[in-house]
C-alpha cells in the first residue's frame, strides 16, 4: 500500500509538471507563449513582454509564470513548449553555453547572439536596458558619511567592517574569493554565511556592514541602501534580454518590432522600483506593468485602437 501511494504521488507530480509546460494544457486560444523564471522580477518582465506584444499586435499571449530556472526555460523553448522569455546574458553565456566569463557586455551579447542562433535557432533580442548582477550593498548612511560610491573606495574601510554573504556567493568562481582578490577586501572577521532572505535586515540592524545582494532588489530602494559601483568590472554582465524562437518570429514577423520597442526602456533604478511596488507595496503585477508601459508612451492596445478609431471614423465608438 505504501509503495502504491508513493508511485501514485510521483506519477501525479510528473503529470502536473508536464501539463505546466504544455501550452494547450490551460489555454488553447493563445498565439504566443511567454514564460518567466521563478522570482518576482521575472514575473514582472514576463508580464511586460506579454502586455507589449498584446499592445502592439493582434496576437494573444498565453502566460507561463514561475516556470522554473534558466535550464527549465531553456529546455522548454528548445522543445517549442514556450516561444519567449527574458534571460540574463551572463547566465546564458556561462550557464547554458558553458563559456568562461567575459566582462565586456558587448562581446558577451554578440557571442551569445551568434551561438544561440547557430546552435538553438533562438533570437537574442536587444537588452531591456538594465542588468541584474551581484551587488555589493552598504547602508546609505555609511555611503554618505564616508563618501563611498565604488568598491575601490570601500576597500579601505573593510578592515573595520563585517561581511554577510550567501553560501553560493562565497563559493562560486565569480563570487567573493575573486572579488576580494580584485579589490583587496579584508574584513575584520571571516564573512558570515547568511540566508539571502535575512541579509538586508542584518545590514539595517548593523549586524554586518556589507552584503551581496542583487542589483535590482526592491528592498535596496525601500531601505535607503547604497549599491557600490563595480569600478573594476569584476562581475560579468547580466543584461536582461528577450529570447524568442526564430520559428515564431518567422511566423509572426510583427513580433520583432513589438519586442524591439522595449530595448533600453528599463534602467536598474526603474527595475528596483518595479520590484518594490510588487514586493514592498504588494501591488498587482498587471497594473504595475500597465502603468509602467504607459509612462514610457507605450500604453495598452485598447487605448491605441480606440485612439485610432477616433481619428479615422469621426468619433464613432470603438466596437
């Protein structure tokens, strides 16, 4: 009986997982399937891409939020289960292509674009305008007190400071060991291994003086923290960029111009603010994205259609 229950649970879990990746499982009316990874920023970016497509084309978008990490999304797009998602260039370059980290964002982008096209038949679209990389964060009051803006400037104070970092950051090749060597960071004690959900609280409560977060974390703005500039360009670039199947672009050529309109539209500060609105103020993602698109002059398809009809039909109501 026990073995039967275990088999049933595993089978059920597998069926659910397969259904989640199947575009027709929940919605058969969509033309494009847009997925996102499993964290807040990706929820926002997936919705941004979906709304932009619907605002500028006649295509219907099926949303697949929280699909999984980079490898899950990559395999899904290769299998044709999804059509597009937002990836970070450094992650794709080192994680998917297994290439050694390169610091020049232009080089990374061009190599990634070429390799994805040749190997996977995937189009790497222009960056949205920001990158989400590791961010060395200190209290805003300390940044002002000591006039610190860069990691090089912070190095002279670290002998009196305490560091608090996640386990992965302390262990990975592009994490703390190389960073400490590059900037000669020497803390008063060995950095404390911390849960990523607690690092900002520990920083505010002065249990530590420097932490490693993500450059677009919403709490950075909310808590008045300061991100130190990586002035020696130690971290590889992690620019947010749409990935889309070339087959889908060929089928719906209008997608290219629709997505290209998002190029350079989001700064790191704006992404932090969007993350804060969703995580800090618990605002609805669809509304947050809709307002952001309007602020950029993109608006909604309904508004655009209504405006066009008004100009071309002497004020007749949209129908």
